[in-house]
C-alpha cells in the first residue's frame, strides 16, 4: 500500500506527474532552496522510491516505520542532526506521511 500511495502522490517510474502533490512539493522545495531540489531531500527521496517501488521495502509502511530498516536509520540520523527531534516537513516525516496516504505536510 505504501508504494501505491507514493505513486498516487505523483512520484512515478516515469517521473513526477504534472499537477500532482509531487509537482507541488518539487516546486515548493525548489523555490525554498533558490531553484533546485537537493539530493536526499523529501522530493528526491520520494521520487527515487516511487521510481523503484521501494518505499515499503525501505521500511516506510502504511502502518509506520519498520524497526531496523533503512527508514528507521534515516529517522535516527535526522533526529540526531536536529537535536533529538524529527522536524515537520523533513525528509523522514514527509516520506512517512505520503507512505501512509497523507499529504506530506501540505494543507
């Protein structure tokens, strides 16, 4: 289900779908960073996982992060770099939100 949710958001094997949540995220992230989307950020991470269909196998599931997975390692690293918490709109929280069928922080 998490892989399908990522595809439904517009992160597909053929690229980011126009007019989708993915395209909105990409535009927002590019504007915030001065024109580009950074490797390792929410948009590039989701696009890579959407293209490969690897969201669930990476540990981002529709019921939360899998213990001992790439996703849990990502969350731990992000928490350490932010003083112990996961920031709203960060890579881990955005990927997990979309994996669960959410909007990735979009209101």
